C-alpha cells in the first residue's frame, strides 16, 4: 500500500510538473464550459423542449464522449510507455515493489488527475442552483457515472500504455478501443436482432450515462463499468508480468 | 553473498551470457570487465532479478533472484547502465519517492536523504529538476539512489561513464569508501578503473567468463612474458648501449623513441634474472649518470588483449 501511494503521488507530481496536466485540465474546462453554456442557451430558447441541463451535460451530447476518448489517452499514454522508453522501468522494477503495486499506483495517479479535471465542473451545478431549482440527486448520480466511466476508461488507457514502448502508439491504441466502445451505442440503435440487441444495450455506454444522469443508479451499469475496469487492470498486470519473461 | 550458478541467457539464437558461474563474498569489491556487448549488463540485470535467465540460478544472500525477487531487491542497491531517472521530478522529490519505495520508515527518510546527498556531493542541486542537471550530477543522483536504503550489495553498471576526469576520480574514491561496508560489483570497460578500485576482476567476453581472480594477478599472470626494464642514461646513446649490453643477464637493449633529452632504453632480461643492480654498478663504473631505472609494468590493456587473443586462437583451434 505504501508503494502504491508513493507511485500514485509520483505520477500525479509528474503530471503537474510537466505542462500536461494544466493543458489537459484547461482544455477540458474550456470546452466543457462552452458546451455547458451552449446547452443552457439552447434550453432557454422559447419553445425549447424542457430538460434538465445537467442531464444533457452528463453524456447527453456527443461532446462529452469526444472529450472522454481524447482526454483519456492523453492522461494515460505516458504511464508505462515512458518508463520503458527512458529505461526508468529498470530502476522501478529493481526496487522492492511488486508488479501489482506498480499497476495500481499508476492507475490511482491517473485517476487522481481525471478527478481533478472533473472537480471544477461541480461549479456548473452550483451556478444553476442560483437561477433555477436543481434536483441534487441526479447530479450526484451523474458524477457517479462520470467516475465509473472514468475508472473503466483510465484502466484501458493504462493497459495500452503498459503494452507499448511508444507513447503515440499507446495513445492510438487506447483511442481505438474507446472509439469501439462508444460506437457500440450507435450500433445498439441500428441493430434489431433480438439476440444481439439486449447484449449491446447492456454495454451501451451512452444510455448507461443517460441513466446515471437521470438519477437512476442501475446495478447492471455499475457492474459493467467495474468489471471492465477489473478486466483491463488485470490485462495491464499481465503485461507487466510477461515483460519479465523476455 | 552472491552465487551465480551456470547462468545462461539467450536472445533468440545468440547467447548473451553463456554458462557463467562465480561467487562473490561479503565485503569484496569486484570489477566486471569486458568490451561492450560482452554480457556484463545482462548478467547484472539477472542478478538484480530484473531479467529472468534462460537457465541457471542466482542467489543473493540466501534468496533466489528469480523466486524471491523482492527479498533480493531489498539487499541490492542498483545503478543501471545509462542511469535512467525521472527527468521531471526534483532531486529531493525523486529521492523521497525512491526512499518510500524502498521502505525506509517515514521518520528516517529525511535524514537518510540528507546523508546520501552529502555522500554523493549532490546537496547543491537538491532543489533542481533532474532534467536540468548535468551528466555528472545525474550519475551521482543515481548513485545516491542506489545507496538510499543502505543495502549490503551495490551493483553499479558503468558508474563512471560520461563523467569528466575530476568527477571520475571523485566517483571512484566514493566507491572505494563505500566498499568498506558494502559488497560492490561494478562493471566497466575501462581497465584502469578496475585496477584503481577493485580487488578482484571478472572478465567476460562473448558471454563467457575468461578470467576470475585477483586484479594483481591479472597483471602478472596474464601479461605473458615480463615487461622488462626501462632505463634512462645521461650519456651518448651508443656509449650507454654498449655499457648496458655488457651487464650480466641483459638479453636485448632497445632504444626507445624520445623527442629530446637523454636516451631511454627498454631492456629485456633473461628469465628470472634481476639485472638492476648490475646495471647500476656498470653505469657507475663507466661514469654514466643513471637517471631512471624501473621495472616496466604490463598495462591491463595488454593483459586484456592477450587474454582475448588467446581466447580467439583457441576458438580457431577447437
């Protein structure tokens, strides 16, 4: 545990020492702020359909998912790839730490940055309360959804970085996997086959996020995100293990 | 302390390390010698548990480097080749991170970091970002990291590469000081380094162990024939030569090329004869002032080359 925390802290420190963390967070907030104001403006139009702004904000627009599949690889790409490229993996893995501790430490560090990027958006909800009545429940479950999807995506990013020696390759691989996961939502919409439809619906991240944003915490969605997280963390751990047998 | 048993490491068809066995006892300071690509780094990486061997075993303390990696890593302070560091951390942050990884208790951490900073003379850059440090400082930061947990074994892979002459001298003397209470294994392709620091040498070539013994014997035993004598006489070259050739036990006298000044000779003596006293008396009798008389040392380079050429010729034969 001590080593896990030390590695997590080191990763987080590295993010904030490089301009990367600031660029990620600034770009994220800028775009999110813009989207949020667009959503508000659209909903304030006379004749606009009535909806909760936060419902659209959490996964209700394509922008949400574009951010997610761009931001995730940017956060995770260097985690493993850089250690391999610069050779620091050798100092790291000759210290008395286990592969599992390294994987978990890196994961926690990346998650911390992810959470740090989302944290300021709580202000949006707070701003809304000043102008209209905001139902707190769906906002909280919306953030739960953001956290769960984040856990899942960051695990994918960490895995792709652990198997690559090159950050760009890691980022592209992560991007590709995330894109497939998101495209499933479109597929769900198109497929009518009675066998495939329920399966695809189960893994349809768009409706999963919409569920959370509406205030519905569906245990199936939670299980899906957490098992995806576990799967990719396990794959990442396996990647660390096999590295030793070359 | 360390036992390496019949170690083999193959990459595809090429054997980087080929049936190497040796033991290292506590308190020894061992130099791992060999040209680039001889298998030094690979052997050291296996010893630290970083790489698995294809065959063979390594024990550090009583622990197998393959099965009980964590215990082995606790016993070893390792400075890898090229000394990889996290460029974007500050020096003291890096050392604090490493200290935590190595399980140094929170209370002792600060004091210990201060100690290694001082021992490696890097205190002045402790607040600097590692990426902005010079090669010399970086090397010593790596060394400081290896020392952090005060491990009984230090494995240093080419610790003086890329340093300037002053830093090399500093680093060597630091390693020599450390050897008082650590078992040190260092690899290098610089022979005088081994001569300056180590008590024992292991020579690797093409993955095979060619020599394992004291550094002092490396010079005598493997240098082939004795080096002979060097002699400078303040006199006319021909007169001096005649005088020297007349001494009992002298077999051949060769004049060495010197830019200016009195003539200098290389004297080969008969096996087992020490002609030095005779030379002194002969010169004194002839009234020729003797300016220099010394035994020529076989350089380690020569010894090394002779070992390697022997190896090559035996390869041809077999």
